[in-house]
C-alpha cells in the first residue's frame, strides 16, 4: 500500500482573521497576507510541496489565493471549508461575547453545541475527520490549504485526541502541519522544512 503524506497549510491573513471575526464574507487575503504568502513561497520553494503534488483547498478565496501564491494549482474540496458559524458569521468575537455571553460560553465549553445555528465543533471534526480517513486510505502526496480551526480539529482527529484538546492548539496563518501514514494511523511529523524534503 502506498503511504499517505499530507501537508495542512493555514491560509494567509485576511481582514476577518486580523479582526478576530467568526468566518466572514469571503474576502480573500489582505495585502499583508498576500505579501507574507509570496515571501514564504520565495524563501522556501519546496517546503510547501511541488507542482506535482495534489493541492486541495477550502472553497474560500483566502485558501485558493494562498495555494496560488505558493505556485500550486488548487482544486476546491468542500470538506476543507471553514466551520459554518451560523448567525455569528462575520461578527467579531468581542461583539458576540458582549451580546451572547452564555451562548459563546456554551459553544467554547461544549464541542457538541451550536448555539449560533451553524455547525458545532464536533460536526466540523466529523466532516474533516471523514475526509482525513479517506486520504489515509487512498495514499499519495497532498497539500491541503484550509482554515486554522479546520487544521486544529484535523490534528485532534488524526492523533485520536479528546475533542476538547482543539482549544489547546494554536495555528497561525501560513503554518504547515505535516501528517504521514502507512495506512493504519496518522503520525504528526515535526521538523525543519528543507528543500526537496519529503512531505
């Protein structure tokens, strides 16, 4: 069986991300986010993989723009979409904390809850986890450009951690998480990224 090699890449900065908004309008990378993605691509051309690797992205413009900045040819994968934040979509964290403190507390403390009418963290994990399991079974080299929360729940699923652990993970823009598998389970691979290094 061919092993699976997966790079999960967080898209670059957007205006919504800088303002700590729940999702938001699909407003692509901001100027600083695009500059940072291009600079990262120039300084580490092979750290994000090569044009021969399959590149899948969230439907969000920020994800496809990040992939393009890295010189990759992105294909949209719906399973990599950001969490559906329902009524909170586009609203600032501080605003929701002020207007709906109990609902926000419920969402943060109970991964199965979705007080905003959208997707719970548990539902997001199930969606992303199902996709991850499929990639492990298929094998091959894949680069997936997506959202920080998607990467957090992906790591929790891949390592079979308690779901609440996602709150202890922090994924910065343009961060790269590397997972490998020989078909039975995922392994988190840590190390320096070097030119021509395997995924």
